[in-house]
């Protein structure tokens, strides 16, 4: 495992050496590309001196101006690189059209077609350059709404910000008219700073949802801090555990599509090694809130906190397994020798993703399809059959072999396991009898994260706390059951009686109470 970590560190160190793909410059824009926006265009002017824009002509008559968004405002996209959108503004200060000329967004390989992005930017045709355009804000007073694309939230938000900021700046610099109170006047340069950033708008818009998720995360912190008190109350713990898993699946997963992905980590690596900005990280507030919590929880308790409590796909697998247990579905356990070797698969996948991301996140995203998250939650299985069958198959396997995907295939879990090595707390309790000879916790661990010798494998543990429930359960924990049984036998014997000797089996040695049993026979007349 040390060698795997060494390779990952080497690949990450090489990330800054990756040569950024060449973005098109305004001078390279052809007349054919311009005609996507100004169909009658037959001549391109020279670049303007006040702003990177070109005049567009038809029969020597000025039609408007074009500009590339990445030359006006370079907002990094989901890939960590800006999107280059050709934006046209007519002489009335309206957006004549927009056309994407270059991007490296990896989200497209998740089932979103290139045509869908082009159709998205076509919605801006005819909108005033100084309008307040927002994704989905059709009913919001003072705003103009455009339809988003499910599964490409960050990408379309950045497209919106890029297009509108470019149009507003060009209109202001070229003194194109705007309409205020029915009177046309030039767009003021100051107006370019009036509109709030997309990320800030999103945080305001999702304030209630952020509060709900924040309350849930604070609740999880309390579960972790007071776990010793909670796990002694099995019924209460079971209710809280199932409720939280349902919240994770339906609220985080299906409702807000906030399933985290290994692509998030690769994007962050690209940002810090290229042109870091908080804009891309903040643009999806729920994702940012989850990652902030995971960063804290992983350092304190390990990356298993996310895997065991906040991963919608992991939670869905566990719920399926619990239902299968109630139905007494037969289980299939992989032999320990094979299991230990299969654990390496997710690390090999992670290494491959890191290596491919150095070339292009779009290339890495193709391999990241090993994650069934987008199919299950973003597209809700409405994808080509091969993707749907793959995701459904992994969920079906989890009924017979708990969390099969998490154990052997998840690159995100593999990445978080490295943080676990530096965790501050290790509050999972063990007894000297654990593993020698007791195997009860190991038999119940869904992740097979307990060695035959009794030690918990921190990098594989998902911190579900099930072993801690067993630890305090005097009806299921063999050492506690044994101690309780011997205590009852001692209390049931009459005072002064002699306990007959019984042959001791070799396995009983592990259960001998270190406190000696003192026998005393009272003489006649002696007070007990």
C-alpha cells in the first residue's frame, strides 16, 4: 500500500507539468464560426482597442460585435479550465447569439451530449446584455430564467456567468443602448459590477437547504462525539442510523443530486496546480458544504465517515442489504484470501484516474464511469442500457454481498482512505478477547474491515458503529455473555457451598476472569 501512495504522490507532483490545451484566440475566429451568431455576416473587423472584441459587418454595414468569454472573464469550469464561448451583441444591446467553441468539461461523458450544451447557450439569443439571467428563475421578479441541464449544474452556471458578463462588458465598452423605464441609454460600465457572482446567488437561493443539511451534519457530529452513549442504546441507534441513511439517499442523493465523486477530487487537484479560484468550488453550495464537513471529519475520525453516513450510493446499498437480511436472503461471502487481494482493485482504478487526469479530465471521466453515482442519482437510471444494467447490477449484488462496490471498486473511497491514516481520534473500542477467539464483530462487519486477529482496518472501516453496538451488547457479545453467565452462577449458589470442579477446555482460557473467586465456609455460630 505504501508503494501505491508513493505513485499517487508522484503523479500529483507532475500535475503542474501538464501543458494546458491551447484556447482559441479572437484573431483565430473564422467567418464560419461567426455566422452561427450573425447569419448575414460577410466581414470581420479588427480587434477593438478598448476591449477584446471585433466588429461584424454585412455589406459594409455594422451588425454588432463578437467576443470570446475566456478573454473577458476566465471562470474555471468543472474541469478547472475556462469555457470559450463566442458571444455576439447587436447594436441594440441584445445578445445576438452564443456558440461554444472550446471546453474540457468532463461531465459531458456522463451522458450529456455536446448538442445539449449548444442548445443551452442558444437560450440567450435576444436577451438584453444588462438583464439578470438566472438558471431556472422563470418566476423570479426582476430576473429572466433559462432552463438548466440536469447533471451539469456547475457547467451551466459557469456558462451563464461567462455569457452575461461578456455581453455586459462589451455593451458597456462599445456604448450600446439599454432600456430603462422605456428610455434607451448606453449601458454604463459600472453596471458590469452590479450583478452578484453566480456562486453568491446560489448560496442565497439555497439558504434553506443549506440550513437543513447543516443541521443534519451537526447531528452527525453529535453521533460521532457521543457514540459511546448512543451505541449502548441499540433501538435508539438503529432508528437514528436508518433515518440518516434514508436522508442521505433521498435528500442528498435523489433530491439535490449531491453525490460526491472522485472527479471532485481530481478537479480540486487541477485547480490548486493550475489557476486556483474559490469560484468553481463555491458555485454548488451543497457540494461545498459536504466537502468542508468531510475534510474535517476525515481528519478527526477518518474518511469512513463519508462512506458510512453521507454517500448516497453507499447508503442505498446498505439499506438494500438490511432489507435482504429481513427477508433472510442467502449471503455470499468471498474467502478472506481472495477478499484481501480484491481490495487492491480500487487503488489501481484511482491510480489510473489520477494519471489520465494529467492529460485531460474529460479522459479521466471516461474511466470514472466505474462510479455508478451519476447513473443512479443524476439520471435515475435513464441512460443507455449498459450504464443502467451496471448500476442496477451493483445494487443487486449488495443484497448478497454487502457493499460490494464500496469494498472493491470505489476510487473515491480509496482516495479518502489515505486521509484516514492521519486521523486524530481512534474511538472504536476492542477487547482482549476480540479475534482471540471471538469473531462475532468480524462476522457482522459489512466491510470485512476486522482482521481475524481482532484489529480494525482503519482504511477499510466505514465507521458505521455496528461493531460498537455489539461491543456493549451483553446479549450478543460473547465475552460479555460469558461474564454475565458466570456472575449469575455465582449469585445463585448458596452461601458456604462448594462449587464443584469441572474439566476446563482449552478455549475457556480466553474467558477466565482475572479476579480470583474466593470461597469461604463458615463455622457453626460464626456470623456470615
